[in-house]
C-alpha cells in the first residue's frame, strides 16, 4: 500500500521552520545544506542552527555566503548565529563535478557522521546553457550535482541520516524526457525546470530504497511559492503576467509564503519523528502530499514517485556522472 497520503501533522502551510523545530534539540547533529546562505536555504540554516545543529553550507560564492552569516552586507543581524562558530561554509559548484567531489572530500575528512543533507540549492527557468558533456544546466545543477554529492557523502550517512531533496510543484510541468533529456531538439526553460524537479523527487524515491538497510532515508518536497533569488532569471513582465506582482513590483498573490514558512517543510522533512519509516514520500505544507488527481497546484504526480522511473533515472545518473 502506498505511503503517499497525508498524516496527522500539527503543522500546516502557515507554519515556520522554527515552529516545526519546537521541542527538538539538535545539539550534536551535523547538517550539510547546499545553498544554505540564500533564500529558503538561509531560513533553513538559521532555524536548524538555533535548534543546536552544526551547519555545513555548500556555496558557489563563499564570500557572499559568509557575508550573509556575518552581516557584512549591513542587513539586520540574524539571531541565533554566533559569527561562524556553528556555521561552516565550503566552496561548492554543483555545475562542476570536480568541485562537488572536493567539497564532499573535505566534509568527509572533518566529519565522521552526517545526520541530515538538504539539497536546497537550485536554478529556475534560466536561459539555455550547457555544461559538462552538453548537459542541460537545470538538470545538471538541480539533479546531477546533488546526485553526485550525496553519493560521495554516502560513507558518512550510513547508520542514520535523512536526505531531503527540495523539489517543487514545478515537477507537474514535465516528467523525465527520456527521448530528449538535454533538450537537443529545442529548449523550453519551464519544461527543463519541471524535468529537473521531477528528477529531485525520483532521486529521493530510489535513494530511500537503496538506503533502507543502512539507516538512510530520503524525502522530497514542494516548499511553496516564495519570493527568493530563485526568480532571478524572470523578468518583471513575466511575474506581472503570472499575477505574482503588480507593475511596481508589489506582491499580489496571497498564496506566496515567507522564506521562514517556505523553509518549514524541508526542516520538517529533515527532523520530524512523524516521518520515521515513511521514506521516499513527497511532502508539502508540513505534511505528506496527496497523489495529484485532476488539475490542481497541490499534490504529486504519479510519475514523480514511480519506483521504476526512479531506478531508471538513478542508473542513468550514475552513468552520466561516472559515480
């Protein structure tokens, strides 16, 4: 019987990352989070740090990441951060598999065990760009980079770890395009984004299957709609036409969450005791999502949690990355 159905959760779409950590003591826990210095990642790092966890942030721009934590930008200082005493920042470029390997090796050298990995970094609806061996950049960064990272970190995950893949309702745009994975037949930025988010969900499905016997579980999720640097490739006109903002840039869509609310589901997936034994599921609004039926922005498409598709993608990803 499928585990992909809501459970009784005390939290909902209005809950914040701090709310879902109420009563949890994460002292002694080590968390690796990609993009943990910006947008949802920053809100996630902050909440987990305040709960006592040691945070290792992988960032493409180390100076910008340290500035976010040290308040060098002049913005209001984040409570709970004590300089960098509980936050480490390492160089990680998910578009470069050599960078991914180097970051992972540094983490493995310094940490005997990792309790949580949150794959939070990503790009959305960017212009056509190819990296590596002609890989489409959104699939490469959002999926293949994280695939490589988790596989490199595997020795430190054994014995009890959760891996959280930040997917999106955008997965509903596209299943895996097995016939044209890298859009060689014509690029569409939203189809490419949707495929990468489906890949995130399928990654969690098969990772959980592989990790069952060694104590590794995995989850994917839709954080909700949030204004973050993720929208940097979108024009104002695109966001106006979507009903997100007005012509002056003021938010219009009441369904958008704050960054702290957006971070809640990934923090919940990473820590909630309610998810013990339920690995591989897709979550949203601090709960397990329903399987999508009909046309709605909520829920998960069956193709994004299909075990056969997940295994096929894993094997292809291993072939592409050589890992």
